């Protein structure tokens, strides 16, 4: 059962941002400190990638585990209003897959970074280093 009243839950949900989230900021600050330049949330590309690197032809999506149904401990189906949440989350996943496929068809490499991969400093450093290497290795295709 939810520990919050419906009014408290509604206020919490209203404050969740779709861009400039904490996980996105962690990734952006890392790349800027590494000298890699990127564009963010460009509407010209399917799904408006959180970061994209034209030089490396790579799009990066920083996904929240709940909103994009990641198979980790952070994703738990809500117990109330289940029909609404199932429809919403399944549609998010379906739209993600459509956007990833459209970008790949245009020749872009698509990389997903999950919120849970950035939760601890050690885990984040390891994931960001792997991500950087994956992006930079894409310079020749």
C-alpha cells in the first residue's frame, strides 16, 4: 500500500522532470569534463536523445528505471491504478524501441544508460568510462 495520500503522491509525480534530470546531469558533466562535446534533446531526431554526439554518430538516452521498465530492482509495478500504469509504461517502452530503430536506420549508434547504473559514485565512474570508450570507438563507423 502507498504510504502517501493521493494528494501527496500527485504532488510528487508533478515534480518529476522529463529533461535535465539528475542522471542526465551526471552524464553531461562527465562528458564535458572529458572534453567531449554533445548536443542535447534535439527535436530533429527521433525520441529527442538526451545527448547526441554528431562527430561520433552516437545517440545516448539516459533512462529512468521506472519510466522505461528496466529489469532491475528499481522497477516495481504500482499497486494502484494498475491499468493506467501498464498502458503508460508499455507505451513508453514501445515508443523507445520505435525511436531506437529509427535512429539506427539513419546510421546512428544508440546507447542506453540506466538510472541504476549511476546511483553510486563507483558504479557511475565505471559505467561512464565504458560509455566514453564506446562512443569514442564509434568514430570510424
